[in-house]
């Protein structure tokens, strides 16, 4: 099996799953969810603007360096997280939604990394957020 996920490629191999974009090509993940998680984190990490992974509890499971520098609640104010996550639930696979936040705009992808936990939202700042 070969599948694409967030700009990466997951390949089924004996003993697990390999991500072709992994810096250690010999690395094999035991579960496809682990390979997907790696690609989701890598996707966010390579974004030049603040980006992160928002879970159903309204917590950031991961945020890139730009989001850390901006500050977690400046990047995604607590009062908006429920609505941002609700937006991700309305999206079809591969569809990108937007969310206006103050004077900025967010891109949102609703993805399923691990079926045991349901969807997560990948959130990326498109334009500077100057107020919440």
C-alpha cells in the first residue's frame, strides 16, 4: 500500500509503515497513525507562519516555532478554539476551510490521524493576526 498524506508519502513495508520524507529512511513506524502523526507535525513545522494541531479538547497537541514565538493564546485564543474545531468537522477530506480571527485569517484542515481519537484540526495562520 502507498498513500499520500499532507504532502508526504506513507509506504506499507514488512513490520509497519515507512514515511518517504523521514530524515532517517530506515525508520519504520509500527502503526499508520504514527506515520500520519509524523507527517502532520512535519507539515506544521515547515510552515513559515504560525501553525499547529488542535484537538477536540481545544488543546494544541503541537505548535511550530512561529506559533511558540507568537504565544499559544495569541496564535489561537481560547475563546475561538471551539469554533475553529467545529469548522474542521464540517470539512470533507482534503478540503481547506478558513476562519477569520481578528484582523487575520486561518486555514483549517480537518484530518483523521488516529481513528481511536477522531479528527484533529491543522490550523495555519495565513495573514498576520494583530488582534483577537
